[in-house]
């Protein structure tokens, strides 16, 4: 199995940490003195074949450990196969099983890769990860200092009409934004032509009544909503298909026409909530023109306004918490337009911006963040350092 060297931390390491990874694009790892040893990427754990492959890989990691395995890290979600496997292996080894919140782990990936020893502002943008409140998170601004972390803010919540199916059908997320804009009565008329009157009317009713509509702060769902609002994607055949199509259209528009005006189409609350509903209202207006040029402009507008909003969000946190390092994590950072423009805008402010370079920023690299956070928690529990003075509220990993 592949061994990846990591920077020395200068902190005592009491032993190896096994981490069982994420649900999607699963890979496990073993963090030890000489670096991190990786399994292959097994794939999504809704496939029993991938679950068996993960179990076999984990047993091989245990056999290859140099020294004692002192903990097994896993996702906060109790129902993942990777979580159940971690609990079983930990019991067999007689060591703690440490639950690590998904987005804390995303930020931990780059912190491990770059050997960071400081408190950072972490921006985690992805589709979904279970939050400490039991809700679906995915657009998170965090203050992270090893095992200690604080949620500084999140993207405005959106409903998921129908639950998980909404992540596969961007028109549902566009419908959720119409409802959030107090324009829910438009859903049936707007989407009947593409999905059928019965489906559109059902979703409109579900949103109105709040039936089978859990909420999410996931950034990926805002990308889906934008693609659905512009009519770029109705139903996805594969993960992130809508976001990829949206980015491709935006890139073509920017290459041919330059930047459209993109000021003020978001709100940033005093509580740290970043609300993109004004931006989505603009996209619906562009889609109503029925002009391919206007729709392509909308795709570009979404990306550029999102970057402006993220920069303002981070600026607010930097001033309050006096951090100069920004760590990025999550699958949304595979989007080149957003990532490159965000990096450049933050760099112009004199900030240090770090994104995983040798490990995936998405879920395939998450195990490293899990292992790093678990190691930090173990060292903190042995009084290696005390970070409580940095936070008004410290949220533990478990």
C-alpha cells in the first residue's frame, strides 16, 4: 500500500492512527511516524463489493502498522459501513474509536499535509456531511486549531424535497430556492414542461407543507440549484454532472465575453450565514429570457458572485479571529473557476491559502483528515497543548 511522507510536526506521536474514510470515494489510511499509508480508493460504500474491499484493506493496514495502533478514526455518521467497521476494529484492538466531523476532517487533510501548527480559518465546501446537530452540512466556515474547532458560519439552509433524491435532480433544488424566495407558487408552471405536471406539483406541495423536506447547508446543492434554475440540468446521470456542466458553460462564456457585472447579489448575516438567494433570483430572471447567451451569462455570474461572497465571508472571519492562514477542503474545490479566483482574491489580501496538493481535496482524501484530527485529540488529552482559550465554544471531535 502506498506510503506518503508528511512533514514532521515536532509533537510526540504516541502511536499509529487508523482511519476508515468516507462513504463516497472511500479510501482508508494509517497515520504513523514515517507518514501516511494509503489503501486504494474503493469507491462508494453503497456497493457491497466496495465494503468488502475496504474491510480487507483495513486488515492489511493493521498488519502493516509499525508499532501500536492507538486509535481508530471514523466519520460522525453512525450508519456508514466505514463507521461500523471502525467500531469493530477498535473493539478488537482494545483502543478508542474516535468520531470526526466530516468538514473538520476536510480541513484536517491540508493541515496534515502541510504540517500546520496554528489556528486557521477553514472553508469546507462539498455536497454533504453529517453535522454535530444531526443535520446535513456542506457549506461551512470553521475556526480550526487541531482537535478544537468552532463553526463560524454556514451557507443558508435549503430544503431537500424528497430527501436524497434532490441531490440527483437539480430541478428539485431550483424548486427549493424558489420556495425559499417566497415564490413557491411558480414551481409547477416553471418545471412541468421538463419533469411533468404531477412531479412538479408534488414537489411544490411538499415544500409548501414541509413534508419530506430535510434541510442542508451543502454548497453542492447550491451548484445544483443554479444549474436547475438556468435549465442546464434537470436530472443527473452521475455525481456532480450539473456542477460540471455549469462550470463548463461559465468557462466558455468568460473566455468569449469576459466578466459580467456581479456585485451585491448575496447577503452576509451577523450570525455568519451566507445567503445566495439574491443570486439565484438573478439566475431565474436570466433563464426567463430563453436566450442561450443569457443562460451562459448566468453560469458565469454564479461563479463570480460566489467567489465574491466567499471572500467577504472569509474577510469577516479573519478580522474577528486574527487568522492569516486559510485552509480549503471539500469536493467543490475541484471547480477550477471558483478555486483559482478565490485563491487569487485571498492572496491579494496577504493571506496564506492552502489546498491539498498530494491528496484529494474531496472524500477520497478524507481519511487523512480523520487520522490527523484523532491524533490531535489524543495529544490534547495528554495536555500536549491547551486550545480552550482560543474559543468561546469548543466542540469536541466526538
